[in-house]
C-alpha cells in the first residue's frame, strides 16, 4: 500500500447565520436523562451525556453541504492535499510512455475495388486500374495499436522498446507521444522469441526517458503500476495499480500460425489490469523504474473452465535490457542451436517408446532426436537419431520448450553438457555451441 498523508483544511464562512431559537425545555429534559443515565449506568451514560452536550447545530461543514431546504445542496469546501508514492512514480515515467501504431497497406477486393471507393471516384489507386484479387492498393491504414516506452536518447535518436507482436506485419510505424504529437518511427530490430522490438524516432520532441530497475530485486506483494494505451491511443497513458503476484513464472510460448508450443518465457506475474493495447507498455515500481515490459494476459477460462482474472505478465527488465542492447547493436538476437530435428517424448506413443526408442519406462519426459540438420554440432558430438535428451548441464528437460529455455541461457562459444538415453543406456556428452539458429537449414521447422 502507498503511504499517504492527508491535510484537511476548511474554509470558514464569511458570515455567521442567525442561530435558531433555543428549545430550553427539550434540551433540559435530554440533559436530565443523560445525567441520570450517567449516575446509573456509569461509562455508557457518560458517553450519551458527552454526545448530547457536544451536539452543535451550527456545524460549518453541514452548512456548506445543505441549507436545510430541498434543492440547495452544495459541494463541501473541504480540500484534501494528498502525497502519493504512486502518483510520484507515474509522474516520472508518464511522458516517456507512447502509443505505437502498426500501419499496413490496404488490400483491394477480388473485383479490384477498394470497398466502395471506385463508385465515388476514389479507389485509393494511383494508376486507376483494377488490381488483381488481394493486391495492395498502397494506401496505409491503422491496423492495430500498442504501447511502448522511450528508454534512451543518443545521437539525435530516441529509442523505444515495445512488443514484437505490436509491430509484426507492419508496412510503416507511427508513434504518438504523450503530448499527442505523431512521429514516424523506424524499426531497429525485432526478436520473436522474447516478443520484444526496438524502434527509433527523432529525439527533438522527447524530453523524458525511462530508466530500468533490477527485476531480480523485486518481491511478491510489492506495489507496481502498469502504464499504456488500453484499447488504443484514445486511452493513452492510462495507469493501473496492483501488486507483484509472483516474481517468476514460466509460461509456454506458442507459434501464432500453428499453435505449437515453441518455447517458454520467464515472466513477472501481476494483478495490475493489463488490457488489449497495453502490450509493450512498462510495468514500474514506486521509484518510477521500469521493471518489466507488459506482454501477455490470461483471460477467459482455463482448461478447468475456471474464470481467470487479474493475471497479467511482464518480461523482466533484466532480460529486456539484454535483448534490446543486442537489437540496437546488431538488429537481431543471436542464439545457439544444436542442429537437431526435435520432438517431445510425450508426443510419441507408448509402443513406439518401447519398440523404437527402447527407453526405460521410468523416462516419461525428454526430447527425441528425430534427425539432424546439415553440419549439426550435436551429430558431430556423437548423438544419433532416436536418442532422447533428458538434461542440459544437469537440469532436467522434459520438452522442446524446456530444452529451448536451457539452451538459450548460453552464448555462442559456450560448452554445455547433454544427458541423454540411447535405448536403456544413459549417457553424457559435452557440446561446444558454435552453431546459431540462423544457420539451421531445416525444412520441417522443428530444428533446434
């Protein structure tokens, strides 16, 4: 909770209205009852007596609210001066948060008409000729909106971090600054695996940049703020407050086209409201530091049909900094690869596990080596088809996703230890990571 201090001040009325006539008999009777109650009932009676004797029919706040006649209610003249850590933190970052507009070329209809444009002499085509089905008219339109945060100014440029899915498929990008100014943005680099992207804009209109905090120092229960443009720039720089529900959660990352789980992401869980359009916006602590970039939100129902609310996820700032530095320097993130065609052991039938793989029945998770790519470093190290990888550097892997997670912790040139089964025999081999994901030549899309 935020520490708040409240200072209440009340303006005194300039004139004291006439007091109503005293009702001596009624007041005397009430006072007499109170005195008797005090004598008989001790403290209780004393409380009643105090309440009656302290009654003030000319209370100034009541007079400010109503004059006693219907239709004469007024706003109270009590003012509140509030000092809030949340407000101060938001003020530090507010001007660094932007809306990111994904602009794409419109597609003409099968007849070559762009909606009803040609009926009114405005087809949106420079040539005026009817295009083929699904062709681009060349006219840019807003396809979607997300959020982003300016984190650096250098050499006349301002750099913005956002989500990869916010800018994916764009033909042009536009950034709306906190003051409503619109500027053209350039895509510096993207990383689908981490769902991060970096944009650059001219820094002439940028006065504020955000700073990153240490995400390894956060604690569950800590107050955080999520800032962004939920539902689009109409609600730009909206701020919601919550807590860190968990400092580290592992969630599956799926391919948007196939729906297949391709990896896992380590994220911060928060109950701060994160809605559509918040993606790419910052999650900040009460020091106004960015500790995460909002990326995903679970909504609707789970597999058990239980309603899920208040579960938002952010990419930890320490990982964000590592990725965006690579994107600015190289325009991409280089990750190591083993050069294998991989498949989850759990997707292989029990009969194939015993007859083809011949692994012990006690092995219930792992990654099957289904094949190799050209110049595979795993093959060169001695692995064979149908081996089942069960650990990397002693850490268990039970799926392709967990293999990714462990493998991507390493850089090119590192040496790792792979534990695997060949039939019923358990083996270990050291592999030097000299191959990158860009060098994979797989035709199945399952190369790792």
